[in-house]
C-alpha cells in the first residue's frame, strides 16, 4: 500500500495542470474539461487522506464531489450551448465585454 | 527523505512548466519537440524522486508509477491539445488512470463510480456538445493560447507550494485518530466481512443521510435548470452569415 505523500503530489500536479488549462485555453468546452481535470486531482487527494486517516470519510466526500461535478457539467454545457447559439463561436474572448 | 527533496521537486516542476509552456498552441513556429523533451525529462525525474526518496517500498508501487505517469501525461495533453475532441479522449485516459490509482488505494467503489459517472456520463455529454458546437476546421481560438506564460507560472506555484510542503514535512497522524469510531476499511482486521462498497453504503445512508438528500435535491434542481436553459430561445448575433446552423456540421464537413 503506497503512502499518502506521493498520492498528494500526484493530485497536486493534476490540479495545477487543470488550472493552467482553465487559464490559457480560449475554447469554452476545453476550459470546462480542464476543471474536470482539477476535480480528478481533488478526488485523488481526498481518497489519499481517507487512506491516511484509516477511515472512509474521504471516500464518502469523493462521492459528493462526483455529484457536484455532474451538476457543474450539466449546467455548464447547457450554458455553453446558449452562448454558442447566440454568437456561433466557442471563443471565450467574444464575451470579454462582460468584464464590465 | 531528506532536506533536498523539496528543491529537487521544485526543479522538476519547473521543467514540467517549461514543457507545458512549449506545448501550448501558439502563433508562429512551434517548439513541440522542446516541450516533449522537457516533459519526458520531468516525468522521468519525478518517478526517480518518488522511487528513491518518497514512495513506501511496497510491491504495488510499480502500478502506482505506471498509472500516475499515464494520468499526468494525459492531463498535460488535455490542456495542450489544439483539438477539443482529442482533449476529451485524453481526459478519458486521465479518468481511467485515476480510477486505477483509487483501486490501488483501496477505494474500489469510488473508482467504479468515477469511471461510470465521468467516462460514461459526463464525457458523453461533453462529446455531444463538441460535435454539436465545433466549427469546421481548426478555429483560431484553438490555435492560440491566452497568456500561457503567466498561467504556467501560476500552475508551477500551486504545485510547488502543495507538493513541496508535503514533501518537506509529510503529514503525521494526530494522536487518537486511528481509534476513530468509524474506522471501517475493507481490509482492516476488525471487519473482514465488510466490503468497501458495503461500508461506504452504511456510512452514506446513516451518518451522511442529510447530505445525501441534499445532493439528490441538487441534482434535481440542476436537471430542471439544464432543461430550462436548453429550451430557451435566444436570438443569434452571429457576426457573419457563414456559420452553419446547429447540427448541420457533420453533414457537410467530416468531423475529424
């Protein structure tokens, strides 16, 4: 059974890669795919801590994380379709006027 | 594990940041080869550091190396690939590798749930939207990354702070935690007949039953919201008339 340290390092790397993708990509769909990569890093982390503490609370928390991920994906993709219908492009810079 | 480990990790993360920076889609001539070399070097170095300084010497660590390499490399391709459909495919690889890591860590039920929910449901929805909304060819916004340098520096800082700190002082159990009342593990000696799935089910249905009900209500609310959003009629403000109407793309242009 591997220790918790290496799992936390792998989770941190996945999280940071997802964050980089969310910041750099301009395609709305790929931006939200990057947030899913960040979710994967978090799931690895909470399960590692569950193992480390010898209980199941982290695994139960991972299940609720999956619920949040599903909710986020459904609503985000619905909104992306609305935005695409309006502008006919997935470029997020088209909506830069919403910065105010 | 000694005092040098965090600094070795920092330099490896810097190499990985350089790799991601060079692999980003960009204008002008690309240096994909440089990025690939830096990426492979940082992954190999990370494995070497994990093996020699951090990982516990157990048999299953070779599987851990294999699946964590797959997960990290595929995640890097998700964020750097210029074609969204390939990003989605690499994300499936990330999900499967993460599920394998969870199985190694004794979380079988969460692993299966991750595969079913992510690879089975969420990814299919993403692929639907990509097919429906993807423009023909490779549009400009997929070939130019936005501020790749600043983002890569931010990612390097996040990883460095978390992983460097963890490697510097590995987490130590506070006293008394091991005697917690809900110490139910599939392989623990005091409950050998309880599987991981049964134990999680017991826990979620008793201790976290309120959270479970709230999660169900949240799913219902988001389903209603998604239906309301998708039925809404919006006027099109397309800049030119050249864009094809929704759902017509695959009929005229080969979608990859």
